[in-house]
C-alpha cells in the first residue's frame, strides 16, 4: 500500500478535512465520468462480441458439425465469448440503468460513515457505522491480467452490533465483524478516499 499512498495528493486530503471541520460532513457522490466510462466499455464489448458471432458461420461453433468445420477449440472459445457477452450485458444494465438511478453516495462525518442510495420513496442505508464501532479502515489489491493494473479496494470493518446495513450490498459478515467495501464509482480517487478515511479515523480515535 505504500506505493498507493505515495501517489496521494496531500492538498486533496486537506481540502476534504477542512470541509469536514467546517460543515461536519463530507459527501462523496457518484462519479458520472466513471459510470459513463464503464458503461461505454461494457457496450463496446457487447457490440464487439455480437458482431463476431454475426460474421462467423454457425458451423464454427458447432462441436458436432458434420461438415467438418466444428472443433473443440472454436467451441470452447464460443462458450467463453458467450459467457463474456452475458457478463458485459449485465455490466451494461448496471452502468447504464442501475447506478444512474440509485446514485450511491458516501457521507463521512464526525459521527461515522454512512453509505446511502436512492429508491422510490427516498434514500435507504446500505451501510452505516459510528467511528467507535469501526475497528479498521484498510485497502487491498485484487490481481488483474496484463495490461490492466491491480484493482484497489477500500474496506471498512466494524463491530456488527453497531452497524446498520442493507443486505446483500457489498457487506460481508464474519461473526460479530461486518466488512463493507466502499463503492468504487464515487468521485475521487480510491487511494485518496482511503487516506482521508484513515486520517479521520485517527482523528476521532482519542475521543473514544
């Protein structure tokens, strides 16, 4: 994580912290740019895979083709592309419809952390925990294939009895401990959101 923290822009953290001291809360809203980028990427893959299936003879994907065009490798490749098509189609729905509608946001205050989203009738809480119940804020990476960099995730672990949560939205429970993964589609770089949460957590710790 040291490499991530070296890339943090200190003036951004200071600006957020000044907002917290002035207003008592900092709200990270959904990033339209990130959402549009993921939506465009998903649609590009869907269109590309559909076009590939359209221009390729059906016999290519038929493992039992009597004309001799069928083969194991093309068949497996076709299954892989079909799975990819399903995955990116789900992504299209998520990035084009779901996220723009629910508009998730994260509020960081002196009380604690609250993640909310919109539904007909008003906002609902995805995760909320006061600082005294938050045991640790940390980041971790998940490996991706070249040429993509590893993905950084920001996670909050809190004592379950003090946590308000909606199931099953990125919340994992381990006995009395609840883990919440901060939404990656929020405005701001994840490494800087992590650094900010760590600073606030450290600032309120002596008050506990």
